């Protein structure tokens, strides 16, 4: 079976392509501007844009299944690029897949597509989508998910995956979270900020995604969660594995918010990604601590490995590849 992949050079994509090849699939990927992490793999490359239907038709031709991983991740509250990629690509992708006769699409959404409130109740796939969110990324992922699930039919079937924050090896770019781990390991963060997140291993996400080719129910979405850890707990795990000591200071939320304004201004002037923003602070503060992956375990064989194992393997990979 030949599989098409968008977003293949991202953290999930580089792991997914390796797993697909290991399981005997033929792989064709859409590349926009980078082959990093994919150069030595026995895969077919198509150069193009996820918003161009002609490029997507070339990608899909002769493929039985398509993984739609391409996304624009922003930690700014308002970012027009999110809608262009995360939502705008969906209709174009569906049209191209239909024209090429793709049987199944596995669409990667996000935990952020769902409303986090109420916090005291288990978060599962029955939660409302954040289609009216004031945060561009959340709204764009929710609207993209809505388009994809509502389009699911025999031509093609669509399965949606909603992972939490992804960690793990083969993070070549590296990702925003990968960069954060490297900074903690090197002692480049002088203080901690409040809150935490649910962290899941990229390998467990990819394994469930491949199982979705045959085992996912069309029109359904699947939450893929690991375990919740605070940033302080994450820093402590890094220290235990040979990294820098945990910063002694945890900023109160109000002070971290002031810092976010300064960091955002500096990033705007330099053209760099800020260390954190007001939106990422609010995400860490308000992230849900009880997310159910029961549906994914039952239907996709999803099994989240321990956080400590993920952290050890991730840091080992960064060491072996001279990031730290």
C-alpha cells in the first residue's frame, strides 16, 4: 500500500515516515521547504504547498491513504497564518483526495480543538469544539476538524486524531517543545513559569495513527493523551537525567505576564519566536489534567508509555545528535 503524508518534515512526520517504512508501506511526502530528517529515507518527494490542489493531487495519485499532518503552530493569540494552513488546506485536501481516489484520510487535529472547560469533568471526544475561540490556533484546528469529520463518507473516509503536547526522539528541526527541553537541559531558563501540560510520546501517537488506517471508525475523532506534568516536574526529570539543576525561582503568574509582553516585543523586533507569550502562559495555567484516551485504546490500540521513559529517550536522542 502506498501512503501519502503532508507535514512529513515535522516532528510527528519524521517519526511516522520511519514507522510506515518499517511496516512495509510505500511512502510519498509533500515537502514545502525542508527535507531535514527525511534525506536518507527510501521515500518519494513531491515539492509543493498544502494549499495548492494541483500539488496535493500529485501527492495523492495512486495512494490508498493520506496522513494530513501539515499545520502552522503559533503561540501568539492572533495569527492569520493558522487559518490559512490549519483550516484553509482542508477543503483543498479533500478535493484532491477525492480526485485521486484516496480511500482514507487520517487528519491530525489537536487537544486545542476542544474546549478545556469544565476542568472538573473528564475531557473526552464529546466536548464542544473551539470554533469560536479568540485564539487563532485553537479556532483554526477546531474548524479544520469540523470540516474533515463532516466530510467523511465512502469517498473518502476520514479519521481525526487529537494528540496532546508531543515529545520524543527524531525531533530534527527541533520542535517548539524540543527547543524547550534543550534550553532546560543547558540551563538557559533562569526561572520557571507556573502550570504544566499533558505530554504524550510521539512514537505512541504514530503507532495509533498507523492503526487508524484499518481500525479507525470513519467520522470519529480520537484523543491521544499521556500524563500531566508541571514544568517544575519536567525540569526535575531533566536534571535527574544529567541536565542543569531545576531553576530555583518560579515566577508568579502576574509577573510572568509582564515578562511575556517584553519577550513578545523583543521577538517582534528580532524576528525570532518568543520564549513564551501570554497565550502560552494561559495554556499552561488552564490545561486540563484529566483527559480520556479510552476510545483510542479500544479502537486504535493506543498505549501511552511512562513520561520518564519518553524524557530519557528524547534527551538521549538529542545527545546522540549533538543538540545538547
